[in-house]
């Protein structure tokens, strides 16, 4: 599929409109903190989210690099002294109390932030902003709190010290209702209308189990302990970026070296513990003690491709066996979040829950750069073209039907504006993609 210049121009213009339209600023009731950020959606998601904000900052580089910097600076106000980073910052809480009351998956650790984290995409965003602006002052300002986030993940979320960090509920990956969590959450896909009620009950069960336990001890309970492939690939990629950026910013060599060594350890653990050569897939591991592989074909099987030195044989097996398989992932508008061969595949959103089949732009964005750096230029370009055409057809929506490009979920969804970065991608070499 060849994307037209008209489609590219339309998608870039719409992306800029959405990013500016979702921009909010003011003074919060949270200790009088000043905030300036771009909400994922003005109606559906009226707060600042950890991983959304990082993706949004990258997209903002194509609108105004200063807005991208302020997005990250605002976000990092949420980092706690011990390094915990909440997945939501509730800057305008009083204006959206009805939203919080209706949301099943929110657990507050503080009146203005949650007790849940998310994938640390922030390191990748800071690297991209630095590469675009060469602003060393911004780098020095943002590195210290970001390093704290990564230290917290190591200290608290790797209780078995195997290099892989865990999440303690599905929302912590941002992949709320992915079928890879169904077994651990007690969810059956046989009746689509029952998936959301089952998920809601399971989330409340987890929250009850964690009551009064404290963030430091939650992983040890092992009521939901998931070493998630996507989360760990993003974590590893962040460590790689931090090692490089610490050296640029003139931080002590020990900081860079530690990040570098931890990167190698996470990368090697993903291969040693999650890679299944026979299936040609990376499987998530469930259970602190059991570490049971969750053999569900979701897009996560591909995510270690974002690591620059992943074994070429592994990358080729992933691409040839699964990504380009037209019965699984290479649908008209790839990459579906679940293989079309999985019984849980729900491309038309019948379950009214997320990550069970539709295509998301942040996934395509990450894997586009991963494919390019491993030499799969033609596959990457085809993915880029289909992604931009999908948005031109379906609008700047939260996710899309991978068969028809129909837009679904929230409207004016900000991280879909990563399309602006994809539109400009051919002008950048793989070496400058922050991968």
C-alpha cells in the first residue's frame, strides 16, 4: 500500500490540531503546582498519563519543541522522592470527579495521583527531545528524576532479582484488558459481553488484596505478578537511552555504566526466560514463584525488536513467522493487538474493552523504528504507509479496526499523533531514531 502525499498532509495537519486542542495549563489545587500538558483526550481521558505523556511529547516535536520539553517537565513533577512514578496525575481533579467515579481501574495513593505506575517511555522521549534540540540544560533537569524512576523499578519491582521487572495489575502496562492477562485475571472470552464485568470484578479483588499493604510489598503478595515482555522491553530501551544521555550530560560515569549493565541484564533475561524458539515468540511470565509462560499471541511477542542488539535470528523469526503472517498479524491495517487466530480476537470492540484486537498507533510507532534498525526497511515502510492511511481514513482515534481502518474509542486521541513522527520518519536514519 502506497500512502499518498495528500493523506500524509491531512494526517499531519489533524495531528497538530489535536495536540494543540488537547493542551491544558494552569495552577492545580495540588500544592499550587503549575501544570502544562496535553491530555490524551479532552473528554475521555482528562488527566496526564505517564506513558501517554511521553508519546505525546515525541509528537509535539513536530508542533513546537518547547511544548515537548514542558510536557516532560510537567510530567516529572509526579516523581516521588523514592522514585515511584504514578500512572496518572490529576491536575484538574475537581473538574472531572464524575470521570473518576465511573472508572473501575483507579486506585489513588494520594488525592492527586494514583498508586499505579506505567511503562517508562519517558527515557525514550527525553532522548528524542535532546536529539532534536541538543538542549543539555533540559537533559540535566530531567535525567535525575528519570533515573529515580528506573531505580525504583529495580528496587521494588524485581523481587526475584532476575533482571525482569513485574507489574502488579494489568493497567500498569497500559494494556488494561489484553487477553494475555485473562488466565491470571479469571476472564473468559467465550461471552464477549461478560469480559468487562469479569475484568471489573477482578480489578476490585486485586485492590482489596493490596489494601494497607504499601507499594513496596505489593509484588511479594503474588496475587498478580506479571513479568510483561512489552514493559520490560521499554524498560531495557530506557536504560540504554539513559546510559547514553548520562554521558552527554556529564553525569558521573558510574551512572552511565550502571544503566548500561542493567540494560544488558534485562535484554539477556528476556531472551533466556521469555523467548520460545519453537513458537518463535516472547511469552510473558505470570507468578512470582511459578513464572508460567502465558502463551497468547499478542503484539507483545514482537516488542524486544526495539532493542538494537537483539539476535538477528530472533528478529527474523518474529517477522517471518508471525508479523508477516496474513492469518495472524499482517492484516490490512496492522498490527492488531491480538493475532486474528486467537479466539479472544475482538477487532470491532464488541467486548467494550481495550487491547483485544484493534490496532494502536503507539505500537506501530515503536515497532516501525525497531524494524528499521534491524534492516527490515521494506516491512517498516509498508507498516508506516498503512498506519498513515488508516488514520487518514478513520480519524485521530484511540484505536482502529485492523480489517477496515474504522476508528474506535476516544476521539482526538493525542498519542495517535505519533503519525506526525512517522510522516517525517524517512528523513531520519535508523541511527537517529533513539533506538
